[in-house]
C-alpha cells in the first residue's frame, strides 16, 4: 500500500483552487444569462441528463411530474449502487471477524 502514488500537497491545493474557480465562473455565467436584456418571445429550453450510459433528453416545457420523475430516477441511480456497495462492505467486514 505504501507504493501507491500520491498527489503532492501543492498539486492538491492547485486542483482545489481550479475547481473552485471553475464553479465560480459557472455561477457568474448563469447569473449573466439570467440578467441579460434579451427580449426573445417564445424561448424554450432543453437539457440532457446522463445516468450512467443512459441519456435523458428533454425539450420544451416539462410538467412538474416529469421533472419530479427525472430527479427520482437520478437519486435512485446514485443511491442503489451506493447501498449495494455499503452492504458488500459490511458483509466483507463480518466475514473477516
């Protein structure tokens, strides 16, 4: 285990600052898009949600039920494998004792 490569503290700090900077830039871009003075009538939106290898594309207006369903599926896609891994970890720990 000692032979594994480790990231130096300086590189780790630089990656942390880069991530923070990218999040900050994204936040300001979203704000600029919200407060832009465009008078486009009839604008529609769309999006792409990737759940593993399965893409979910949507366009136009989505009803609240569709948005809720998409969020529930995303939460399940995250939580089910996590719960399975935790169960396997617990089984491995019990097997060692």
